[in-house]
């Protein structure tokens, strides 16, 4: 049997030696952040599209800085940082869509449908863009801004409105930022629900 040269053994063992000290993915935070709607549908409550108006709420469009799961911090006009050790459980546009759906259903009595259900029972449709969902370092505020586009009965008629809420942040950390953003998101969702319910 032919002996294997020592340098070859060293290179073969290198990946195993380095695997203990190099991580290719960042360490996950101790906890993930989410949004909680302050308006809730009662447990056991029944909704029926035969007796109530329907609406579908699309997942909002969002800029690249809001498409991930980190919490952006606006640093002046042209720079963005991120809150250390803060991570949403999923992109904020999806969290905000769920909050909108819960809030609209609870406050207006409308039946919120999925895209597939909407095809079977066309009603109103809400589309939009999440313009801001992060922290303004200059003012130390959580900022949630949403541009809504609402189609009621006539698909050729679209109503548009911009909503924004600002809530002071006690500390720009994971818990302080998420609590203020949750409050601001609830404020915007409530204003959207009032608009939709007119």
C-alpha cells in the first residue's frame, strides 16, 4: 500500500478543523419579533359573505430594505442601518397584511377573503405599498407609512390614500423598536379599516 503524503492529509483535515471555529450563517437572535393586532375577531364568531361585504387584502409591495426580516434604522437622508439582534419572524409586509386583515374584519364586519376565495366572490380589493416600517434615528420614532389603493365595486375606480403613524422609541433595541412599531402599525391598520368601512 502506497503511503499518503503528509501535506495531502493536512489539506484533507482542514475543513474539519475549521468547522469548529467558522460559522457560515449568523447566530440567530434569542427571540423573533412579530406584530399583534389590537382589534380581534371574537372567538367563535361567524362571518358570511351572503350577508356581509367582502374584501381581499393583498400583500403590500415593499422596498428592498423592508423585504428582509431585519429592522431598518434610517440614518439621515441616505443611509440605513439595522437594529442589532432584532429579527422579524417573517418579512414585515406579510405581518402587516395579516394585521390589516384582522383589523378590517374586526372593525368593519367585512369578510376578508384570500385571493382564491376572492375569485369566487368578487368584492372590494385593497392593494398597497409599505413605504416605511422602521426606526427614524434622528427623531427616535418608529415610523409606519402605507399607501393604500382601494377598489370597491367598480374595478375601474380606484381610491388612493397615504397613511402614516409615528411613535416614540424608548430605546433603539429589539424590544423597544418592536413595541413602538407594533403600536404604529396598529394605528395605521385602524385608520385603513375606517377608510375601507366607509
